[in-house]
């Protein structure tokens, strides 16, 4: 029983930490352009070759 009293607050704390990180990323604009990164890997960079 004492193990649950120790693990439940830790689990709730980690869940709140993950939720806070998600909202921080939303505020910083991390999820604004989801298609741009997927298309960017398909575009070949033009390299100047002599």
C-alpha cells in the first residue's frame, strides 16, 4: 500500500509535466506547419558544382 502512495503522485506529476510541455510547445508554434517538414525532406537542395 505504501508503494501506491509513492507512485501515484509521481505518475500524476509526470502527467502534468507532459501536459505543460505540450502547451508550451503549442504556444511556441511547434505544430504550426506539419506538412512543411514532410515536404521539405523530398526537395533536393540545389548545390553549386563547378
